């Protein structure tokens, strides 16, 4: 009897091994394993190629599933064979059941006890453990799984091939296992990490802003029109120099007539360098840079890409009527990602009375 219980316990432990390996492998952070591998952890170096290859990961998970299925079937079959005759005889002698009823009752009782024990000790407990400590469990179960891959390879090849064939017959291309999460799922993970004390509130807010950045538009991040400091193209050079020295802005829009007629962007530093050099500036047009304009509906990720392509630090934002609605800068983008930062358009050092400087209101 003791030997039977030991064998049953061993089969439950085998099942728990495969369950833990499966959940740990699909839950572990790949970057964490990569970092451990780079630090010289031997098992992490061997596990990393499996996590990074969809085909290898698919075979790894298939080995877990085959192992779970086989150990569960063997557990049920062995339990019935080893415990069934003795329990049915006991029911006949003690409960007065006939032979057929005793066999049926013993089969049901054994199935019920093994199923409960198998689910609790073989599935639920190892699953919870793997989800709580995915890195440790994934590393601890690697070597048993490596041996299992070698032993179970014929089953894996046959079952994987059959599954792929079935998917293709249904018109679907098979895909490997991957660590892929939608933005909403990532936000839930971040919230769980904050609730678990792993993230500070400000870290949680920054991560949320980063996730939502692609949903924000240039119109939401821009400095509005009534706070934009701009220069008339007809402003004398002496007034431009005074403005360049007094203004905190490195780049100022230059207009002709109204702010909706932008002729370029003045780089105040370049103006000062030219004026101190051998070729003094006679007109603001000599140092103008091309003004980049974007729609107010342009999303944050596309805005960053556009600024990078044009090597620009700012862009004028146009409304639906192609009127200047405001200006968006890299500072505004950083504020959207990291929270409020000092804004060059809100500094108290701005002189609105500087010669040539104009603040526009809608």
C-alpha cells in the first residue's frame, strides 16, 4: 500500500512539474532572463534561446502539455488498477454491495479522490507558484524539461504536426507562443505592480503617460496661439538683436502680416553668431529656417518621427482651417511623457514688450 501511495504521489509531482514549467515559461520576463544570461547565469543562457524563438518555445510548451496529459492518464489508470480491487472487495465485505455495484462505486471514489488531489497538488498549487515566481520556476524546471524534450520528441512531433495540419485545414496559419500584450493589458500589469508596491505613484503615472502617448495629438500638447511669441519679418535687425538677447526662446516663428502667414523660424543663437562674425545680418530673411507645420490631429508618435526626420525642435500646429493654432516643441512632448516641466513659453522672463515681439490672440 505504501509503495502505491508513493507512486501516485510521484505521478502528481510529475504533473506539477510540467504545469509549473508551462506557466513559468509563458509568464517569465524575457528581459530578466537576458540580463541574467549576460551576467553569466548558465541555465539562463540555455533558456534564453527557447524564449526568443517562437518555434523552440512552441516545442517547449508542447512538451509540457504532453507531459501533463501522459502523467494524468497514467495516474488515473494506475490508481484504478492498484486501488480498485482492494476497495471494491472492502465495499462488498463492509457495505454489503454486490460485485457490480462495488466495482462501480470503487471506480467512482478512486476517480473522485485522484481528480481532487491531482487538481490541487498537481495543477492549482504549481500554477500559483509559477505565476508568483516565474523566473525561479522557469530556471529550476529547465533541466527536467530538457530531458523531457528528448524523451517526448516523437509525441511532440506527431501532435504538433497534427495540430498544424488541422489549423491549415480550417484556413488558419499556426502561430508560435509569444510574450505579447496589448496596451490595455500592459496598463493592467503596471497597475498591479503599483498595487503590489513595486512601483511608486510617480513611476506609475510616467508609465501610463508613455502608454497613452500615441493617443495624444499635437493639438493636445501644443502651446496655444495666444501664448506664442512671434516676430514680424519687417522687424529691424537692431530690434531683432535686442529680442534675441532678452528672449528665453531659441527658436521664434517669423510671420508676414499675420501669424497665419509664417515665412520661417528664426534661430536666435545663429542670429547672434552671424552678427558677431564677419557677415552681419541685414535682414531677418538671411537667417530664417524652414517652418515645419503639422495638423492638430497628428498623433504623438507620428509627431516625434516627423520632428526626427526634419531635425527640428518644434512645429507649428494648424487647425482644420489651416490657421496657426499653436506651436509644439520637444519640451511639450517631454512634458506629456514625464509630467509638467519648465515650459519656455511660460517662463516669467519673457518680455512681451520687446521690440518686434508679438503675442497673438485668437
